[in-house]
């Protein structure tokens, strides 16, 4: 059958790969214009340090980076700066650890009408994450697993800039799938086979989705244990306490966004739907009940929190993707609008306008989720953060991670606490707290230099100047500029 080549360039790329010694062209290594500092010695002086441990900020500090490590941190004048070091004046600026994003994707919500779907963003998203301060990222579900493996390979080879990636396998979803792009499991044995397959390719975690059955989740958890993989979930068909008893490691979004089905007394057993006449409404009816009728201070929520803490189940906060209705005001976000082509940005504004009648619903969901997260942390729970660049599409890689910190502070966490949630807590969950997640001597030099005093203005998190990943300092504003008009295209 004849094949129609839409582009001569596409034809030539394939032809080159077929010729002796031929190969498809690789992406060029990041140009020098995107790199501000390459060491081997860099000193940041007179800077405010928020170290990621939750400790009080330390003003007038000097950090010495030697190759890929933090060699020294201390008050100005106490750190010996070698004559060969490049020196950065940090007056009026803040340094934080590189963000450890725990709910990230290499895809975004498709810009179009009709059923919800997503599209891969293999070029723009890795760069946006890094420019925005995310130096380590766990994807939380894949729709293009081989594409995610390719992105990770290109970053590790130095041909694409982006965070270090921990990859989560394609969603383990039950029947019917909540999103048409997801494959529905056909029983526990298929769940086990899926985990084995993706583990063999290097995926480090598994994500259960809204309609998975208890038997399928139990089988997936048992198989994941055999392969040293972690299991997280965006659940509904299974309550949070039941998932904790089955051995899940992590739950995404929290019970007022990914509904804890156990909080709905009329949820059909093992399904993300209510019993009786409301069954046809599917997940929406369960979510509406939880958001409208469940109090975060209620005995059942407090019992659930105790169960999660006792069984060491972490929660990933994704507050940015919960905003809708009359917040945020997209028209007032020039950094975000500049990243989209004009036609796609017009779609985002139209979607935002369409959500305004539901502003009260979104506000209730956000307020209750914030209250839950405060109570979870107060009880000793491990709260992490990630942006989940999906929803109506206004949440974008990296910028959404910054927004999370603003919203965590709005939720009642101090700024050092919010920074810890977005950095060290994720490193603890990943088992890498000895290497990343906080600014300490001997750890990898993953450091974000912000324009402004973060303690006086939490929105300074949205103004990164240089992001150091392993001691190499990338120019955030240059990366943003190189991606103007590109989000949604690749």
C-alpha cells in the first residue's frame, strides 16, 4: 500500500536512517547561551538561604559550589573563596534547593474541544521544568512510555536539558477507563504482567487510577514489591484507608481532589460511582458528594489521616491544578501567556471563562484540600508536591510547581515549610535525601537562585535567575525566552 509522506523532511529523515551508517539526527546539546555558570568553582555571596529542611532562613550567607557538589555554606566572611571562583552577588536574592517535583508529566492537556485527552510535550516540558527550578522530577503516570524513556535518555546524554527523571509506568486503570487513552486492565494477572514489563524497562514506580479494582491493586502492589518499585494512586473506586491496608506507598492530590471513595457511604463497592439512579454519573457524583458534604475535621477524615500516617503513606499536594473558576486570572500572567502560541492561548482564556460559573465549587474544593493537608502534616504525614500539568490546561510544567509553593503558603504553611514540602520531602520518599533535597555540604549542587527576598514576597519563587543542576548553572530567563510560543506545539 502506498504511503503518503506529508513532509519531504520526514521522508529524508527516515531515508537517512536506512542508509548505511545513517541515523536520525539528534537534538543538539544545550547552547552556551542557556548556561550561565559552568564552574568548576562558583561562589554565591550575601544571599538569603532557605535550606529545605524547614529551618529558619539564614541571611548574609555564602555558598561555594565545587564542580557538582556544595563545598561550603556559612556566614559571609567565614567561607574561603578560591581566587579562581566565579562570584555571584546574591544581595536581595534567595537560594533554595532544586525542587523535587513528585507529580509531573511529559504531557499536557490537549488544546481542543471534545473529550479530555493529552498530548506529549517532549521538547518544551523538560526545559520548562528545569528553568522553573525543578531539578528532580517523578512522572506520575505515562501515556507515551517509550517517549518518556526517550526524554530521560536525551537528558542523561546531555542533548536535552531537563530534570533528573524517575519514570512512572502507564496507568493501571480498571474498567471502564476514566480517560479513553488509558488501557483498561482485565484482572489481577494482567496488572502483575504490566508491572513486570515496565520494571524491566527501567520504570521506578506504578500509578493506579480511578477505576482499578481492589484485586488488581493488591496484585500490582505485590508485584511492585518484587521489583523494588513504589506504588502511588489517583483513586476513587478504592478508599484511602483500604489502599493503605493493601500497602500503597503514596496517594495523589488528596481526598478532596482525587476523591476518597471511602468517604461516600453510597459509593458502589469497588467502583468509582454511586449506587442507584446516580450510578450513571460515574466519578463526578462521588467527587461532588465528598467536596460538598465531607468536613476535613470530621471523625472519618481524621481516622483516615491516622491510618495513612501509621502506614507511612505519603500524599502528593497538587494545589495548582485544583484552581479554577475565578482563579487564577490568566490574563494577568504574562510569563505564562508568552509561552503559548496566540491561538492556543485564546483557547486557554476561553476555557477559563467557561469555568467562572463554577468558581464556588473550585473554591470549596481548594479550601477543603488545604485544610486536609495542614491536618495531615500536623499528624506527622509526609506531604510532597507536584504540579500535574493537566486539568483545563493552564497548569504548565515548572510554572505550576512554583504556583504550588504560593498556594501551600496560602494554605497556612510557613515559607520554609512550603519549601521543604517541595524539596526535601520528595527526596526522602525517593530514598535520596543523602544526595538531594536540601542545601547541605556534600550534597549535589542543585540550587535555585531567585530574584527577591522569598520571605518578604512568596511570589519571588516565580522569578528564578539561575538554576544549578549538578553544579551547572542554567539561565532561567534565557530558557523561557527560547520557548516563547512553543508550549502546545512540542
